[in-house]
């Protein structure tokens, strides 16, 4: 996976630079999400692997599936990827683009996994606390895991805060065994 990131990073940066220049981060984000989904389709994968097709034909067919949401710069980006045989990297490019976009917008996607859905008040307090901690605007997503005994696990980028009962019991057991 790190190899894919290495290959995808320059393309993600180029897409991001183009999006910033055009003040169209949201449009590029949506286009890359669409293109990533299309590239993961089994039939499209067969099309991309077909050695009999030229890169121009691959790009045209790929764009025809993506729809009319792609303006000229986005179409040129897809054509460039096709020319360099990098269309299969679109999911990784999209993911890296979203990271760059979040950094530029000073936002952070946070996933909270809890035994029960968070109340509106709990969500608001957690969002406020995490916004202060990370100095960013936080977008909170709550997932429910009925197998959890209680507490919550918070994933914010590379940071994981394990406040689950199971996690606390594991820390206690580790401390007692040391």
C-alpha cells in the first residue's frame, strides 16, 4: 500500500494544485470520488487491462462512464492518468486528495465508535473538545458497535483514543502483570 501512495502522491498533489488554482476543491473532490468508484468496477478494470486499447480510447471510455460532471481540467487529468497507465491509482489519489483538502480547510474527520449512538449533547461536547485539542474544525461521525461493553474509541487521523471498557480493562491487566 505504501508503494501505491508513493505512485499516487504526485498526481494527488497536481490535482490539488489545479483545484486550488480554480477554487474548486469540492468539485475536484466529487470528481475524484466518482472516478475512484468507476475505476474499482470489475468491467472497467477489464477495460483498463486491455492491451489492445490505446490510452486515448481508455480515457474516452472511462470518461463516458463517469458522466458529464468532468470539465476540461478534470478530463485532462483523467487523460494524463490513462496515458501513464495510472487509472487504477484513482482510489489512492482520491484518498490523498481528501487529506490535502482537509489540511487546507483545517478540518478533521473523526470517527467515534461507541456501544450506543451518541446523543446530540454528547456529540456537541465531543466535537468542541476535539476541535480545541486538534486546533481544527471537527466533522464527527458516530458508528455503533454492539459488541462494545461501554465507552468509546475515537479515531482522528493517525490518532486513536481508546476509551472503551475493554481497552481500559486491558490497560489495568497490563499494569497488574508488570
